[in-house]
C-alpha cells in the first residue's frame, strides 16, 4: 500500500501556500517561529530530519483558532470592508 505523504511537515512546505496566504517568510523568521513553537511544546522536531510534528496540544490549539476564524473573524471580514456609507441589508 502506497503512503500519500510522510508524517511531519518541512519548513520549506510553509512556502508552498498560495500567494494570497503567504507573506514571504524569511528563513530566520521561520527558524524563530519554529523555535518558539517547540519551546511552548506545540511542535516537535523529528530526529535526523528537517521535519516537524504537531503535538496533541498544538493540534488542539490549531483547532481552536480555526473554529474562531470560521465563526467569528471570517463573518466579520466582509462587513469591515464595506464602505462606511452603505446600509446593512
């Protein structure tokens, strides 16, 4: 049976996001962010590789932020970009 993907993520994979979602992170910034995530116990570096694994606590926090985005931020975004003189319908 063929595996679709290896477990873990490479830092290089963060740069494969669509252009509208990325802001060209520089390698020093990626290293800093990954070090902070590791220090907080949200990700772990896989031995002898450049891959990182999301730990259970990190996964839970990611879910919380995704739910907040879907339910709070995403619905508010279109309203905040409407011209100030337009009426609510």
